[in-house]
C-alpha cells in the first residue's frame, strides 16, 4: 500500500436475498419488504424537502446499535450502503441514475414495491411534499411519471425507469434549496 492510498474496511452487509428474507421476517412488520422497496423508500428520504435523521426512520426497518456479528447489524449496514449509493448517484451522475425496480426480464420491471415504498417515504414530511404530490403552480406535475407507475396495470419499461429517474432529479432540484437552508 502506498502512502497516499487509504485502506477501507468493508462493513459486513447482507446480500439482496438475505436482506429481503430478514425484512420480511421482522416484527413489527417493516414498511418495506424488498430491495426495490428499500430503493423507493430511501429515494424519497434523500430527495425530500428536508433531511430526516436516520434515528427517526431506521428503527422502522430494524433496530440500531447492535453488535457487529448480528444479522440486524448487517441489515443496518445494507440500508446505509443503499442510502449512500442512491445519494451519490443522484448527486454525482443524475442523468445515469435509475430507480431499482424489480426486474421481470431484460425489458420489463415490476415497479409496485418501489412506487409504494417511495410514497411511504414521503410520509416523514407530508405537508412539505404536498406541492409535489398534488401539483402546484411552481412545481407543475413533476411527480407525474411516478404517479403513472401506480396507475399502469402492466409492467414498467426502461423508458418508464428513465422518466421516473428524470422526475427524481427534478424533485431533488426543487427541494434542494429548502434542504440547504435546513439546520441539522
């Protein structure tokens, strides 16, 4: 290792299948139940009108402050890794960002988990989300591609994912000035 390189220690996390099994077995029942749902939920928290302290929402998914060798600790690390991945993608490469819908085949997706959990995630600041959810003179209907997911009976396509991704970037841009002013 050179002087300039940094050694990083990978935090133990769960693979997708293990995380989904963990979250579905959790009691009380978690508001999310899949990796796609986790992506939607976290995306709403990341792009929303204000920073939501993780101590507010992580306990809804799993317990905090657990020994490192536990499944629960690895589940928290999975959540944190996904939060960081989504946040970095939206900040650093917004044009390449895509929501993590459940893949049906190479051309189609099931977006229901993502869509439902995204809307659940908006529940941490419902009044502040209102201009986006309901439409407003300033925001227009920037959430339309996300709403379309819940209205469409068939599977989502790559074009739907791109439209949702663009909506996410627009929503993030709309809320960013409010988030920047927030005292954490």
